C-alpha cells in the first residue's frame, strides 16, 4: 500500500475516530445519568435523558456512515475489497503509518465496550425494579378483593387477579 496516497486520509480517519470517541463519552454520560435516575426512581428525569441520548445516537450514526464511506474510499484507492473494515485497513497499512490510527481505533472500541457494559448494568437494575413492582402489585390483590376490576380483555371482573391495583376501575 502506498503511504503517499494514504497520508491525507489517515488524519481524516483519525479525526473521525476522535469525534466518535467524544460522542461515545457523551453517550456514556447519559447512561450514567440514567442509572442515577433509576436508582432514585426519578421517572421525570428519563425523558430529558432519553432526548439527549437520541441526539447522541443520531450523531454517532452519522459519524459511522462517514467512517464507512471514508474506509470504502480508501479501500477503492488502494485496490482493496471495498467491503474491508477499518480494522482490515489498519492491518494492511505499513508499520509506521497505522500506529496513531490503531491507537485511536482501539480507544474507540474500548469506550464502545464500556458503554455496552454500562447499558447492560442499567437493564439489570430496571429488571430488578420491575420484579419488585410486580411482586408488590401482586401482593396488592389481597388488599383489594371485591372491587370492580377489569380482566385482560377489558371485561368487568370481580375475581382477584395479579396486579389488581393496576386494573382497578377508575
């Protein structure tokens, strides 16, 4: 591969990976904000957090599309398979050239893995809270027997069922 033809595209790819890394750090911040809201059961904070997250995810999608297009352009310039990934290009570059690019890519991959792990942690917290609420609502059925309630089909029911308080009339 010719280092001369890759020279202008490597800095562009490095800058793109830096921008993606910054966006991933911002996404990580929203995930941590979400965790704090989950722990505090601050339901009103979820909407602003999710709005902020949506903006970050949209920007990450645009950056990923830019990266894919740049990698494809480099691959075509170098007569490499256009379906080559950024990792494949890094592996094909001559020894001194890809060092900065590899470091940025490894840093980006690292933050992506961290974000995924933190999101999984939030999912576990949410599932735990959901389980506690389901148990509490099921326990509420014993408190409210005989009240007018509705079954899953929307029909009136006098029988006590799980989650009766949610289905109660009014």
